[in-house]
C-alpha cells in the first residue's frame, strides 16, 4: 500500500481470537442472539435470521459476550468481512469462526481506526489472499496477525476515525430511521387492511368521533364502516382482483446479456428478479416503481414475493414485473400488500418457478373504496418520501466514505484535505 505512514504487522498492536464453540443442541428459536459468519456484512451486524441460545447457555459463556465497539472479522467463507458492534446490537454473543480483535497496545493503536484499516480494500484483499481450504476458505488468527497495516501517529488515527466514523454514524442513523419508517408503514397497513382494527374499534365503541387511534387521524372516523360483514371483512369493502389496481410496465422491459452489460458499464442500476445485478449506460424507467419477481427467484421461504421498491433512473430485465399503483391505490400500497400477501398459490412451474402477469393480476385485493385508499395514500406517500431521502443520503455518504477511507488510512491524503473535501460538498 502506497502512502506516507509506517507499515507494521498487525500482531504487534492487536490480536484476534475466535468466538465460543456453541453445540448444535444449544440452538433455540428465541433467546440471546448469536453472531455467526453470515451476520458480519459491510461493516455492520445484520441480525435478521440470526441464531439464538437460551439465557442459561449465555450465562455459561461469558467470554462470548460482545461489547459496544468490538471489531469482528469473518474467518471462514467470506473471510475478511468486518463489523463494528453498536449499542443497539446488544445483548449478543460471538460464535466460533468469527474473530474478535483486542487492541493490545492502546498507546500505538486506536480501536476505531483499526476498524477502518480492516475495511480498506487493500487490507481486505490481502486477508482474502491468505485463505486456505478447498470447500470454503479459512484464515487463522496467526495469519491475520501477520498482515501489514499502516500506523500513523495516534492523534492522526483518532482524527481519521472521527471523520470516517461521523459518516458511518450518519449512515447508521439513516438506516435505522428508514427501518422505523418501513415498520410504521407495515403496521398501519396491517391495522387497516389485515386485522381491520379501525373497524373493530369503531364497532366496539373504542373509537368515537373526535378521538384518535394510534396512527389514525380522527377525521377518518366517518370513512370507516362500523361493523364487519358475514364474510369477516369491513362492511362495504370488496375483495377484488389485484390487476384492477395495478399499472403494469412489463412491455418496456429489455434484457441485456452479461457480455453486453460488460461493454456498457455506466451509472444506472440494472435490476433482476431480486436486486441490482449490474450498472449500465442507459435507463428504461424513471420514477417510483415496485418490482415483483416474475420467474427464477419468485417467492421467499415464507411464501412472500421478492419485491424491490425502486426510484430514479433504472433498467429492468424480463425477470421482474414493473408495477405502479393505479387510481386511488398508490405504489406504496402495492408494496405493503405484497409484503403481507402470500404468492405461492399463484406460482406455476416445478423447476423454473413463474408468477405470470395473469396469475398475479388474479390475486385477491381488499379494496375499501377510493376515499379510504386516497386517505391511506396521503399517509404513505410523505412517509416513503422521507424513506427515499434517507436512503439517498446514505448512498451519498457511503460513496464518500468508500472514496476517502483508503486514501486516509494509507496517508495518500491527510485529514485537513478530507475535511475540506467534505465541507465543499456540504457533508
């Protein structure tokens, strides 16, 4: 790595040790979460789908307990992936084959700076190159200790960590706010269109004119019926077909082969059935859309569709339906619908699964009428506008962090230059 900072072996100032070897009989459906290799991603812990142990097992593994600020590294599989433990991750335990760093010489090394050194692509590439094993790569603590890392003066380390940490903290705050907004939207959709809470509250006298229910303006009292009908749905609401409330743009999709995409690199995301596959030099769509997996990867294990809520200029291949809401039904309403409605009964094909446009359009859709749909849209549209703003800002911050990190930790640029760079861009 080129730069002005001294290079030393990591083991001179820090050490890494593996987590606790939990037994297969220790795993439970709930309890204290345990960090496995799959939870260490892109500098943070992603604990969705994590494993658990009982409180008793946790009490018997005190050395496995993680603390705020702990730096973790995957030592099997995607070796070199690192994560920083934050306060909202706790309590959490560490499983084997995930390493935890200890700063042995705090007079020479700042822990947060170490986190960013490990995220430096040059260091990550060196650790990956140490992997051994044919089935899946492994790396030992001893090999990690031998990796050479830059070691600027301690005050410089702290200044670098402060700049990059400030960007990271803003990204994390945005991520958590976006998750909160999503959860609010899902809770409101479920209350209105799944459990019919406003109707039940009105029927049971728990909601009266002028009063409010959580997340529900008092002005909507008259818009909701006062009882459920014999079919168990709100009186006057209709079970219609989804297709009546969807604008479908599938005809505009164009697949581009991998070879052709390699020749057409550019700034616009190229979406497949479940996510962004590439970036190319042109776009087909510009706006807010819902993408729903059509074939290949169609449904998750829980039976829900693979969906992508997307905005801006994008390209979509022919493996995802491109949808917007129609009439009084907003696109965000459709997103929340697909996050609750199981699509498995409408999928065809045993080997290559497919959710055809016709079968998707035939899915049942609870329609309360235009007035309530518009009222729901009036709540959702500004909420999701905030969500998109948070995500967009995080993308800018992440790109800025990715740009500055290798230059700062190697000494290619100094702190004052990075500060000027951020100030010029209003960051």
